C-alpha cells in the first residue's frame, strides 16, 4: 500500500494530463482561431503543440527528437527508481509526493512524444517515423504580454514572443513539485540531516 499511495499520485497526474490533452485535441482548433477566453484576455485555453523541449526548443539534428524522447524514457526509469528508493527510506512525505508529481508530469509529456505522432498524427512531415516523434500538446496560456522582442536583446531578439509560455497539466505538475521542494527543502531534508548526524555520533 505504501508504494500504491505515491505511485497512485503519479498515475493520477498522467490520467488527468492525458484526458485534458485528448479533449483539447478533439474539440479545439489550433492557434488563435480556436482560442477560448477563461478570465478575460489574461487566462486562455490555446491549443498548440511543442515539437521539442520546454519553450519549444529543439535539438538541431535529424535524429534530435528521437534522441530527446529516448533520453526522457531513460530519465523516467531513473526517477521511478528514485521514487521507490525514497519510499523505502521513509523520507519526508511531502518530498515523496513532490517527486511523484514530477514523475507523473514527465511521463505525461513522454506519452505525447512516443505515441501522439501515431494517435494524433502530429509528427512533423519530415520525421523518419511517427513513433517517438509526437509533439507535446499544450493549452494553458497566461497572456501577460506578447509582442516583438527588440533586435538588440540576446538570444530572443527579433522574435515574436509571449512572456508566459503555453503549458499543460504535466508541465504544471512538474513546476509545482519543483517549487514546493525549493520552498520547503529545509523541512524536507531536516530528518535526513538528523539521521546523518546521529550515524556520525554513533561511529565516533
């Protein structure tokens, strides 16, 4: 039961993420045409796809997407084992929940990359195979500001950019998990530090 509780959180994130993505794909038009305002012009549903990493970045290679997806797959196995290890060690419950949320979000986006090229037929036209070349579906858009970045700005200069990236449930789960860990790291790791000190004293 101790494993089911935490891996259940991971599974719940994956299920909610995939349901939202599939509902958006089935009922919304992509881009500004199909945009739905939720809170004025500030918060919208905006169907778009992300072909690469966060913020739409890509690996500049013919096999870049395949490499990225394969890396994600290996990383998920590592995070899954780490979660299992944390549960075994009975570390702070809050920290385990955060790792479970991060794992769920990561797997949610991995499902898109592995399967959506086939399920939703959204792989790039030049992809060698639709498998492992699916694009991640994003929909939540906080429209804080968008416009052209001046040419003199490093990296982003000359591009039309939105101040806040469009994201999905999986991204939100990862972000929330990381933020909570950063905010409460002293509390989460206090027990671990106490154990280390106790072991050090016993060894002396």
